[in-house]
C-alpha cells in the first residue's frame, strides 16, 4: 500500500468503526460490503480534500470509480 492508500485506509478504519474486520482490504467495495454509506462517502471526500489540499469535483465523482480505497487513492494521486 502506498502512503495515500494507507492514509485513506486508516481514516476509514478509524472513523467507520471497522476494527479488525478481515474483510476490510484496500480493494474491497466499500459500499457493497456495507463499510461506508453515502454520508460516509462525503466524509471521505472531505478528508481527502483537506489532507492533500485538492478539490474532488462532481465531475470527478461521475467520471472515476471511487468504490475502494485503491480507487479513491488513484483519484487523489491524479489530483496531486
């Protein structure tokens, strides 16, 4: 896991009470697996924007899949 993935992974684990769930991996679909809901998605976007001083636009949300930690990290990396 790279630094961006690790930061997002840790944020989600800590803020969504995931604990030591072995099913929570960087490539698990956060929404289909029930780890995050739509309000949680907003929290993750806000975290990424503040942490890396980027803007994730509505267009980004439409164009790029952001369903896994890996996908979210890829969008963040593309914005840096």
